[in-house]
C-alpha cells in the first residue's frame, strides 16, 4: 500500500504543479494514468487484503509509469523523438461554433513535450518521475516477492 500511496503523492504533486501554472504536455498526462491505476490497486488491496494478482497489477502499473517517464525524459534530452504533436486543450467544445473553435485553437498554447518547463538540481519533472517511479516499481516488486516468502513459510 505504501507504493500506491507514493503514486497518489506523485499525482498530487503533478496536479499542484498544474495549479501553479505549469501546463502538462501530452506525455506528462500519459504518465499520470499508470500512477492512478497503482493508487486504485493499492486502495483495493487495503479493502480486499493482499492478493497476488493485485500486487502483480500494481507492479505492472508502476513499471509502465517508469517506462513512460524514461521515454519522456529521453524526449526532453533529445535522445529520441517524441510525438509529432503536443498541444494544449480547448474547453467548452460543446457550446462553441466552428468559428469560435478555430479561434480558440489558434490561441491555444502549445505545450511541447521536448522542452523542460521546470527542473530541480538539473533534473526535469519527467526525470524526477522516472526516479520515483523506479522506486515505486521496486516497492511493488518487493511486495510481490515478500508475500510469496511469507506464504511459503506458513
């Protein structure tokens, strides 16, 4: 459950940065989904108790978050190309005319996946996410391995 709480904390941090004006790019948003899944899986484990299949799903979610974060970090470092389009969204689509929609799209800020908007000690948000996601992946793996050992002794 600690790993799931870690994913929830990373989600809270991402939303805090977003509320402070750091608009997420397409890859930033993609990285959030596996953390949300891991947090939900941990909540299920809190309700249902330890289940091997839940621990395995948590491990897969955390490893996926790690993979996305490494990919995004590589895009930022220009090690490989990212998606061709990374753009901001437009709200209120249902109530807009075609002309209003076109005007909103032209004014929408483009949030590039290959540019670093914030860093600490030379490490971008995606880089920090990769570091923390690696630790959470290790916690989920330990959860999976640790319970097997305990079950084998019982």
